[in-house]
C-alpha cells in the first residue's frame, strides 16, 4: 500500500471510514480490473499530496463484497467520498486525476 493510504476491509470499515472526521476518499477496486489499474497511480499521488488533510483508502470489492454491496457498487473503479462519516459524492470509471482533485478540493473548502 502506498504512503498515506489505508487498506480497507469489512473489519476496519467502521473505524477507518464511518468514524473518521473530515474527508475520506475510497477507491473500490479489484485485481482483475484494467481501469482500476489505470487510476491507481493517480489515487496514490493524491494520497501523498493530501497527507494530513484527506484519508485515502482502497477496498478490494472481491474480498469485501459485503461493503461493496452496501454502497451499491455496480461498476469499478468507483471512488466514493465521505465527509465526517457520511457519503457525499462518488465517481465511477477511470476518471482523470484532475476530476478527483477537484472533488477533494471542493470538499475541503466546503
């Protein structure tokens, strides 16, 4: 796992996401997913850029299908943004880094 990133599972979801204060960005992915691999470097770069400001996590949907189904993940990659434990936004697909960055900046400014 890259610097500034948290590996999420069903076991630590409550503590790391729901009970977190501030902005949390979660990448729902799977090992077999090509588009997931395409956006992974952007997610890792953002995790480093926003250390101390935003918690960035990755959740493997194959290994944690209970969490994925709770948030009705139909396609991956899906990036969901939480603020103070509440889902506030999401992006689906291999979106450019600039799209992720603008969502983060908007949430930090709100």
